[in-house]
C-alpha cells in the first residue's frame, strides 16, 4: 500500500525516465541492466513502476544518464523535461527506418 499518493507519481515518473532514456540510447533492458549492475527483470519491474528503487539505484541511473548526455529536469507538478546532447543522438544505437 502506498504511503501517500505522491509516492505513486514519483515512481511512475522514474519509470518513465527509465523507458525514455533507454529508448534514446537505443538499449535493451538487458543492456541497461548490465550498465547499472541489475538484472533485466529488475529493470522491467522499475520501468513498469512495480517496485520502488533504492536511493543508491536512483543515483546510479542519474550518474549513467549524465555520462551518456541524457538529462532530466524535474517539474513542480511531478513531471519532467528531457534534454539530450547532440553527441548522444549521434552515438545512439537506435536506428530510424
């Protein structure tokens, strides 16, 4: 049971950030899991908002995103904005068809 409704919004925002960053980078869940030393199943559960990430896990993702040029700006309403460096897009493994 959620402690307060805001927890649900935060968890869903984090889940959306994970899915978004992974899409920008063109990575699978397994590739992302290897980068942060988690299992693919853990990534799946986090992306679905089914599990609450530990603070250390959140920090690991934030470091990774910074290193890869993917930046999120949290908004007052619980949402976020995405900024991606051009170099990140150029090196992404995502192919446009």
